[in-house]
């Protein structure tokens, strides 16, 4: 059974937590003791229904304020598929949380309040889904019960969102817009009788039927460790351990070591003490090659003929995550794969206003949660891919070398 990863986004009071809670409730994914606790909490609040939003607003501060602050990972399954929901906050103050929460998603579920329509935060949520090249975007127009299940209201919001999506560069996303009521369960797991004019699938049916997107990118394996066992039975063994970040490699394939550029042939692939003929993305393996080449942590194995460009100057989008402003004079550490070297942001080209979708002139330095296109210079050449072509090898983080804090997450252009 495959695993499908979902990132949710919505403004305050759009009903995102209720929608997730309803999905869990309808798929029998709530334990009896937790359901009883939610019933008691709902009674204490003095409401006459089961407040399913309490299932996901796990932090005390979230429950008190009625907002989502932290990224929570929620697991549930149906007979057809397993799901992992990254429930991310929707407010601009937590943009960095939205990006980290959505970074591995295969679909983005964006909620829109039927009474408010497309607002600035909707722009922000969709911009992030677009920036991260999430293949599927499902827009749930929620609280349709509060607009008398109006087809006219829904159609206007749908057209407004499609117009918004056409204004951004990644037009290959599959976009579906669904009218729902999280509170009453309309069009979540079964088609609503209140909206006979909607002929599409309910949300859960759609999530179960979307194809799992194929992994993008050629073979890349950042080397974590060179293995030389100290025993007689393996006295001449030399292997290179790492996690395949993308692509596939077979025994007999020609590989090139970067940054040295030296090539050899794969003679063995080992995993959990067993030999296998192939390694694919996200597998942790040890690879042996035919020639004795100086390989150490930070190097990268790639298939010969599919080498990425080695360069020291890069263009990238970054989301600034630190409370201190970005300093273009200061050097940082860049972590790319298993390589960690010094780097500088030499120029901020523009700051992306995610609400208006305008590109703004940079100010003195990036502030927390701001997204910008920048130029980077690294101390040594890095074997990077454009994020659109290879997400696994197209990402990086910036680290403050004095505090060791992660100050930015980035995507190579």
C-alpha cells in the first residue's frame, strides 16, 4: 500500500483543523479514549456538537487561541492508501513553518472560506505550493453551509483561484476545486446531497485516486561514510555508505565521483548485510566500485553521463528563518547533501511579496519569513541540480556558523 503525503494550508477560522478532524472521524482513525476526551472538551466549551478541530490543535496555545502554530504530522489510512498530513499554520508569521511542512508533500489542500473568497493568505499558500512544485493542488471551498450551498458563490471563487494560478510560472500543477462543509461533512468522504450541482468526486475519493507522482531526478548519492571493516573476513572491503537521494543505480553501471570527476563501475550494492542488484531513491545502501578512488564524506556518486554542473555561483530562492536580519557581508555555512562549506549571499535580487505576488526591491536585509531570490557564492564548487528538475538535490539550508542555528532554507534555480 503506497503512502500519500498531504500538506494543508488555510487562514485562521477557515476550518482546516475541523476538516482534518472530520477526515479522521469518518475513516475511523480516532481511538475511543481520544474521542471521549474530545467529547468532554466540546462540552466544556459549551457547544452542542463534537469539536473535531481539537484533534489537530495539539498545543495548549493553539487550543486557547484557535490557531495552528506548529507543523503536526497526522497519520491515517483507508483500505486503498496510507496518508500523512503535514498540518501547517496559515498565518504570515509562520511562513517558514508552511514551507518546511509542505516540502515533501505530493498534494496541497488549500482551504478557502466561502464567505470571504480568495484573500491575501490564499495567495501566500498557493505561492508556496507553486514554489515547491507540488504536483496536485486541491482547493476546498469550505463553509458552504453558511452561504446556503450557493453554486454561484462557489463558481466565482473557483474562477478567481484559477485566475490566480495562471499568474504564476508553474502551470503544470493539476488543480481541483471542491465545495465542502467540514462541520457537516459535505463532500468530504461522500458526495453531498446539499450540492447536487457539484458532479465531481468528494475529497477523500480524490485523495485515494490521485496517482503517486514519479520521483524526479537522475541518480544522486551523497556519501556519508567510507567503510573499511577491521576484520579478516572483510580485510579488503572498501564501500561507500549513503542514502540515495534520487534516481536509481544498478550493479555494472558506470559512476562518477564528484567533485573529483573520476569514474568507475559499481561492483556491488549492500543493504542490511544483503547484496542486491539495484538501489533506488530513499534507500540507505553501501556501494562498492571497481577502482580505488579517494572518496570521503561530502563527495557525491552520480551516474556517468548524468553529472550535474559543478559551480560556485548559484541563483536560488530562500526563506529566511532567523530573527536576525540576513547580512550580505557575513559568511554562513551551506549544507547541501552531506557537504557543509562556507557560503555568502552576495546579492538579494528581489523580495517576493507572497500576498500581492509582486517582486519588491530588497531592503537592507531579509527579515524572518521573507522569501527572496538571491545570488550565492560557495567556497567550493557544489554538484547541484535545479530544484524543478531534481528536488532532492536542489535544496539546501544555510546555517549560522557561530550559533549553529538554521537561518534559511533554499531552492536552487
